[in-house]
C-alpha cells in the first residue's frame, strides 16, 4: 500500500508541476521565434497585479544567454516605498523547440512557470505580449518606455480577443525620477 501512496503522490506532483508550464486554452506561442533577437533589455509597460511586483515602477526585464543554453533573466524595479531597487534573477529554458516562444522560467529553485510570448513584433522585436500558465498573468513589454497609441490599441484588442481582461492591467510608470 505504501508504494501506491508514493506513486500517487509522485504522479500528483508531476501533474502539478507540469501544469505550471502549460499554455492557456486558445493561446498560441509565437512560432519562428528568434531568441537572439529577443535577448537584451525590455521595459515593462503594463502588467497584471501580483505580489512579487507590487508597488514597483521603472520595471525592466533583461535576458541574456547562460553557458548551459538557458536564458538568464533579471527582473528589476524601483520601490518608491522602500526607496530602493529590487531585483530577481531567474533562469529560463525552452519547453519544446527553440523556435517556439514557450519557455519555462524559475526564480525559486526547481519550480518553473510558463513564459509564453503570444504576440510579438516579429520584424523588429520592439514589443511583446507575454502570458503565464493561465490568464492570471499578462505583461506588455517594449524596447522603449512608450509605444504609439495605435500599437497599444492593437495589442489590447489582441489580448481581449485571447480572453484577457485588459481593464485589470496596471500601467507601469517608467519615468519616475530618483
């Protein structure tokens, strides 16, 4: 009986952990993805509210290659309340082939979550809409601190059509003076 209990527990944990790298229904990761063009610094223009970014402004995400073919992720933001920068370093790896923009990212040891680029300026890699394993996560990233209104409107329509509530987005202040 103990063996069956252990097997059930291991199976449950595998299902739980694998669901964290799932893709929300109806969302398709970008194909034809070029990681080398995606590397570098991105500004977080908008996001859904989460405790790990609460109160942060001037948020950036910087991606670079690791020696093990993974991606080094550095998320950085300024906390007005604390009067200091906060930074988190993580690692990311492709879930499938490296031309599909579906990665698993971890900031906490062996626990991974999906990082899915669902909309991308595939020509110049100047903006991206990113989601997680479900519709509780949404980020609008750009290479610049602002985007044209028409581009933002197009991205918001895309997100809404994919089932995201864009009214929940927090628009990040990228211009706070220190």
